[in-house]
């Protein structure tokens, strides 16, 4: 953590960040920089990966838009602000980003802006931090490991609150400084969706990185062994599904994902395409097609290991839309092997078989969902 005074920055150049209300997984809070861009705490290895990402992967990862410095402070009323001070390289795409903004659905921009403005953290006189409005009920009613119906995913709200509490402690006893952190700027993959239905999946059978401590390595091995990661090479890390009739999201977190059996995981994928009125089977062929394309891409990368990486699958919950997207995220533990072909000295040669195995299982489950529907339709027609 770096402490810096306000005078080090030009106050006319800052941007106030807002909570990223469509974050369904992860362990650190993400924030929204503008309609098309989100901020994520900078991890050196992930920053390096985005700087040298293989061209073949760019279609399957969020666009990298530089880095920023973010300062935390509390105003006289106790409201908590996160202020971004862009670096030069983060502004290179400003004109193109603004052009994209103007093309977005105006109703969706208005809806998101109203929600973000209403999500305000406030520090009380006794030092407690909480949301200053009725949306805090989503936090109060949220129980880890339980499915919840909510306007905003409670996981994103909880992470924002924890981040604010952590940064607030840095200020205690010294009100003359602010707390500063580095963030990377990434494309907001959900920006093009009116009601984004998001599936966050942890991919591969191995989650620990080569540089992880023994304690962290053992913890990650245990999580894999006790979840579907060990059998399927994939587990649920978070999910939100738009429910048409209630105009809310059905949200599931990573704690629920860790305890799912193989059959329950498969059922979760069925729930992912269920909007409360019908199943969105129409989107599955395109999802399968893109997963197969991603499989071929990763299979061609002979020295990469995407340990602890995640996969986002997104579709639009609006019944009239068939828009989908698939992106790889979380590269803090990604490894690029050496150039030697000697497997005895380099266990990172060849494609990432763990990630590929997870993709195979995922594709197989989605195909079976489609096949089961076809069989059901045939049986129904035969009965008539």
C-alpha cells in the first residue's frame, strides 16, 4: 500500500469510480471506470500477461486499456469516494471508447447509472462502513452459499464494502494522507448486454501457481479435491441469471459452487439458461461453437498454463436478444514455459491439458442439455 498526498495530483483530471454491479465472482472488488471499462487491482504477473498476450487469444480476453492510480478518501459527510487518476497510456482509446458509449442502448445506460448512483458507501461516526440506502438489504439478506434474488449481485456489493473497510483502516490515525493503489483497465465485457446473465467458471484441475507458498498451494489443492474441479476440470465461481417475471437476478456465489456434486453442477448449467419463464436453449449452439473455437486456440498454445484462470460466459437475459460472449479472465497465475522441449526439465511444455479437459467437459454438458431437449420433444410429438 502506497500513501500519497492530494497535492501530488491535478484534481481536474480525476474520474470518480463506481461499483461494478455485475461482478459475480473473484476475491477483490472491481470498479467501473466508464460504461465500457472496468478497473481491477493490478497484479504484476497479470499486467505482464496483458502486455504480451498472444494474438490468437485476444478475441477471447477483455481488451487491455492501460493502468491507473486510484485514491480512496472520505468526504465530510462520511461518503466514500474512489478517485482514478489516469496514466497517459490509459487514455489512448478514450475517443473510441466514447464513440462506443454513444452507440449503447440509452435505456440501459440510464438504468445502470441510477443503480450506481444509489449504491453509496458511507462511514459512520463510530467507524462502521455500510451502504447508505435501501440497497443495503441485499447485503443484510445475503448468506454465503445461498442463492438469492436481487436487483444487484450481492457479491459485488460485499466485495466493495470489504475493500472500503480495508482501505479505511489505512487512514485511521492520520487524516492528512490518502491511500493509493494501482489498477489495470479492462474492457467491460457486460457493457453490450441489457440484462447480462453471467457464468463465472474456474477452469482446470490445478489452481496453484509455481510461486504460491506451501500454505496457499495446499489450500488450493484441497479446494480442487473437494469440488468438481478434480473430476470435471471446472467449477462454479459465481452466477447471475436474469428472471424475466420479477426483473431481478438469481445469484449464486463461489461458496455454493465449491460444494456442488457433479450432478448438481450439471443442474446449475441448466439453471443458467432458465429465465424463470423458459429455458434459453436457443443460445446453446453458439456457446458450444465458441467454446470449441477456444479449445482449438488453447490447444495451439504449447507453453502456456492458465492456472487459477476463469472463464466468463455471458448472454443477454432480454428474451428478444440472442447475444452471447465468452472470455478468459484472471491471469495472475498464468505461466509461460521455457523454450526447451525436454519434458524432464520443463513440466510446462505442450498445451494446458487441465484447461482443455475442463472445456471438453463443459462442451459435453451443454451438448447433453440440447440432446435431452431434442429427445423430450420427440417423445412429446410421438405421444400425440
